[in-house]
């Protein structure tokens, strides 16, 4: 064999070896369908969770670019160290599997390219050096259309911020309203998760629930688990999986949880191998979280990631020793956010909450929001939560182009929800960057949303201490002034908080059946908007049209001017609707927010626009809450299509 022939043979063999290495190193798994979870696993450098030099989380940067064959879309997706690739079941702490997930927007061919670098803090800083033979590996995969339907988010696509007050699904084009659970905040303090331990013993803090040294079991929901539902390690996880099944079965579509609360109220949730090991992540625990989150998405449950709480967000709280980078955007915080994005960012419906009752500075808040904006390839919504009396000082500094926030997670007295939602809807709209405004926590903190009457001997009333003979408030008031208060202000929906003086509270809740009637009222509201094709994303509050320019809790109007008006009467009765300057004929129908069902006729069926009109009386129960739907009709009386 002459020299040139020998060289050609060598190059050919090297190419064949390279192809074999590539084929052995990369495995594509999952449902290769549009909007489904697709996983790329690389056989990369071996490592252990606790390695220091190099640290597999901080000193390696594993990323994958996924590009549709047409050139768009294109995503640079962060990956993560996955130990043996089966850690949810094996509890492995070491291995050579490196993993990235994405949920493809389009059917067809997608191409991928791996980027793998190493060096001190390469995952969160510039300057990493390419790591052969992994860096630069390429391949392709073929994606089919989704086969899902119903509540499963894979039937609808990614939920996106589109510059409006409501989020929209990229696939189905539907807009989203939420009703879900804000409690228990330490949902992930679950006994079946690896590396999860009770909070440290401490005295109760004023105005807070008594700390518990018990992890959640969700035993009340074990019977809600169904054959075929996921588990791990031979049958663990049934309580929490069953709890999510129950929540979805009641029509709820959102669930909230803290992912880091060391030093906080519960002091029992963190993603690290140990409470204070903030640069080393618990691979098996996070794999198990991922199983739960995937199931939630299949059930149609929006994931509300609360990334920290007030006690540990900076140096001002009692958990200051647990604050990531002392509240700054440093390597600990960047790595934490990166791991969340890498692990869970492929999920279709979620938001990142920068902090519960957040007290960081505006500059720190902007920096955190900016990191998610820059590093989350899917641009999931970013919100922030703070104290009721801090809203003006916090949110006003983040409106418009002052930050990358897309919404506000409000905490307010239960009977101030309408006014505060409306304030931030209008303020954000005026800033040029409309926010998605949800009410996610109801005060007073000792009560929140009360349990159902009859549950565990409860009356269903929340009464102020020392006022046992007073009326207090009930779950009916929550329905009227919290749920419908938010929706009629142009809000995005609610999550329900359980006050600390009740059983099944924010720290101890094991049974979501304790608020079953409130879930039912939420389902009734969501079904109303869906079944009656209400274009809420095109509507805005118009309380002056019902004689309520001060936005008091007596009559609210949500309008698509000239076409559709909704008038909510929390105490029943009737009201006038000002249709001055509007032309045409309108039908007047009524919806029962207590029991749902089809629209009904009252004693006034048609009104002519051009002046103030009386809506008449609802069909029955005139002292209960009712929603009037005033819709433009054709000459024949048919509703004008919205």
C-alpha cells in the first residue's frame, strides 16, 4: 500500500471510529413528538455529586443547540450532570451521564450540536475551554405531531407571555386563566424524596405558623393514585402523585411550591446534597421532582416555581446565613437558576417567581429577572411576590422597561383583591409592558382561605381572634371578592393560601379536600369562560359603566366595548349599565357562579344601547352573587360572534 493510499485508509478509519464514538456517546429518548419531552443523554466525563475539582455542576458547562431544519426555532439549552441516568430509582450519586431536555415546537427534522467546556465556574462564567471528544458532537432527530388532547399541556404547546395581561399557548392559541393551590408552600418537603429532612427545631415566629418537624406524606391522597401513574424506587411517590390527581380532578389547573426554603418557615426544601452545600446538587432528588412535575404537566397543572422566600432571600431575614450570594446575583444564585432551567425549563406551562415576600433591592431583582431572560431559552414568564404594604415600593421600580418581569404575584387582604389587581393591571399597561397579574396569597395570614364547613369540625368561617361572635368571612366571600374580584379586574387568576390558625394550613396541609368547595367554585369560573367563549384577553375593566368609579366591592364590569359586557354583582340585586355612545341591541343573560351551568334569562331579555339600561333581576336568589352577560345581537336576536 503506497503512502497516499495508507493515509486515505487511516482517515477513513478515523472517520468510522468517530462515527462509532458519536453513536455510542449520544442517546435520544422520550416521545419524539411536538411539545413532548425529548431527552438527549451523553456518555461524558465521569463525576460524583460531591467532587470538588472539578465540580460537575459548576466547572463543566454542558449545553446543546437544537435547531429545526428550517432554521427556526433555535434553542441553546443548558444541560446537567445526571449521575448514572437512573438516579430517581437507584439514588446514584456518580456516573458519566449528562443530559439535556427540550420540547420541540414543530414536527419535522431537528438538528443538535453539543457544546461542552470546562474550567473554574465554566457553567456560570465565561472562559471555559472546549472539552474533547464531546464538544462539537452533532446529530439529528425526527419529530412527529403531538397526539395529546384535553387538559394535557402537550395538546396546547408552550404557555407564553405575549405582551398582554394573559398568557397564551403557542400551539392551540388559547389564553390561560388559573385556579390553583398556593398551599402547602413546602409541597416538596415530601418523605418519599431522597435527601429530604424535617426543618430544624425552632420557636414560632410572630405572625407565622408553628414550625413542624414532620415531612409531608399526603396519606389522605394515597387512594387518588391510579394504576399506570408514575412512582419511583418500586412504588414511592403515590401520596403526592395522588394529591396532584385530586387537584386536577377538581378542575384546578395550577400548583405552587418553594424549591429553596432553608432558613425559612419550613426549612425543609433545597435541591442540594446538603442544606448548606449550595454548589452541589442532589441528582436523585431532582430526578424525583422531575417525575412529579412531568405528571403535573400531563394533568394540566401549571407549575409555579417559588425560588426562595423572604427569610433567605438576602441578609435582612432570619435565614440570612442561607441567602444565595448574600442576596446578589453571584455564582451560587446563577448556578441555582441554571440548574432549575436545565432540569425543568422544558416544561410547557410554568413561571419563575423570584421570591415569596421578596425584600431584595430593585437592582438585585432586576439582575435576577435579567438572568432568567438571558438564560432561559424558552423565555418563561418571570414574576415576583412581596408583602401587601411593599407593593408600591417594589413593583413601581420594576414596571415597563425597568425590568424583564412579565407579571406580579400579589398578596392582599381577601377583600382588596379587586382593587389591587386592577391597580397593577392598569399601571403595567400604562408602562407599555402589560403584566400578568394573579392573586396568589390571601390575607390575613392566620386565615387565608378557610376550610369547607364540616371538614374536621370546621364552621367554614374565618373569625378574628377575640371576635368569636362576629360574622368573619367565609369561602363564599373568597369566591366573590378574591376569585371573581381578580377576574373582573382583568387578572390572570388565583392560587389559594391556607392560613396558619386552621388545620391543613400552609405548612402542614396533607389534604386538599379540605378546600373542595373552593376548588369547585374555581372550576365553575373556568368552565364559564371556556364554554361561553368569553374573549377575556380582549376585555378590560370598566367599573364606571356600572356606577362604580371608585372600584368598590359592589358591582364590577369587564368589557369589550360595543360587543360584550360582563357585570358581576357580589351581593346580588341589579344595576344599570351605561351604554351611552354604543349602538345596537343587546341580550341580557345570567350566570350562576355558585353552581355553574348554562346561561339563564332574567326578567329583562333585551336592551337597546344608546343610554343607561337596566339589567333587571336574575332568575332567582336575588340576594346571591350573579354574573350578567350583556352581548350584542343581530337583528334576528343571534349573538354577534366575538
